[in-house]
C-alpha cells in the first residue's frame, strides 16, 4: 500500500489561519522594537521571555524536564535552525526594510520546505501540484505586496537576502521537526526556545552589552512583550501542533498567510485600505493553498492511486 502525505483537516486549517494572523503581527512588532533594541538583544528577549512563559505554563507537566535531558541535542539543533539563526537574520534585515517586504521575502519558505522534504522524507515527495501551488501562492504575495517591492531599490542587497536565508532555515526546521511527533507540542516548543535562549545569551551580552543601552520606550516594550508572549510562546504551541497534524510542507503554508494578515492588521489598527491588487493577491494565495493541499490538481491522481492500492 502506498503512503500518502498528511492532509489539512478543518482543525489544522483553522489553526493554520490563526498562526498566520499571529505571525503576521510578529513582523509588525519586530519592526517597532528593532528601531530601539539591537537585533541580538531583541532575539534574546523574544526567545527567553517566551521560554520563561512556557516553563511557567507547563510547570514540569508532560515529563518536561526528563524530555529536555534526554533530547537536549535535538532541541539544540531545532533551537538554532528554527529560532536563533532565522530570527537574527530577519531582525537584522528589518533594520533596513519594512515589515511587509520582510514578510514577502520570508514567504519563500514553502518552496524550500517542498525541496527539502522531498530530499529528506518518504511521505512528502515533490509533485507538480506542490510546485504549482507554491509558485501560485508566492505570486499572490508578490501581487499583494507589490507596492512594497518598490522600496527594494533603496535597500541594500544584504538586507533583502537575510529574510530569504531565514526562509531556508525554516524549511530545514519544518522537516527536522517531524522527529518530535511523539513529544507533546508544548514540550517541543519549550525545549527549542530554552536551547535557543541559552545560545543567544552570550552573543547578546558580548555584541550589544545591553546594560549600556537606553531604556526602550513604552511602545517598544509592549511590542517586545507581544513578540515574545503572543507571536512566539503561544505561536509555537500552535506551530508544533500543526506540524504533528499536517506535516512539514502543509505547515510551511503559514508563511503565505503572513503577508495578508499583516495587511489586515494594518487595515484594522492603522487605517490602511485594501486595494484591488490586495484582493487579487488574496485570491491567488487561496488558490495556491488549495493546490498545495491537493484538492485541485492532485485529486484525480490520488483517487487513482487509492483505487490501485486497494
């Protein structure tokens, strides 16, 4: 019998939409905070506050400390490729580019995840539908945030490259994270955040000497708290739950939902208005999600394979 890739259910779709909204806000919060707090220190604050919140939330449940001891190597790897490195890359990029442009560059994650999962997994092989879905969704984000791309000419190449490198990190992390399927999602989130916090501590102390920095404004402090507690601690609980339910490739679709959620937050709280190009981008993204989910291009083929295997 042939094995089939995980599918998105109603539950995982709902969780994916919520995570997209939360991570859409993370680029907004980061853009506010990074103007006053250096990137290394901002990454440390985001990760350590989130890790502390999850430790308080768990209070040792689910065999937390025994799991941390027995899987510390895996948590260290996951913490590096899914937190410490990509967050640092994005925050340094956001010192020069806005939240919208950073999010669209980071939305290349599904393509990298498809390619990496095709190489490293047996149940998420590359198909034409997956490639078409990824490219369609990325076309939608390009249309959605097309006006933001005009600022690219005034941004240095390194700042534009860093979110793409972060996307590759997330692609690797999404596939590597499948080995945590047997571990409760809160424990996985706490483990990798704890490991990445320990990594960032000496780096931030040496590079930024945070005790010498001026005290951030109230706005920046609130942005840091939202970034750590909502867009990191709570978001990772959702992320690992979706990863368990839907697989690496499907979970990576969240990056296609981040740019439109950022537009929605701007419309609700900053008075921004959706243009026709925004609506067109949303349609393309929705189409890309449906194709990647296998409900359009892969449906007949899957049906034939299913009948053949039975």
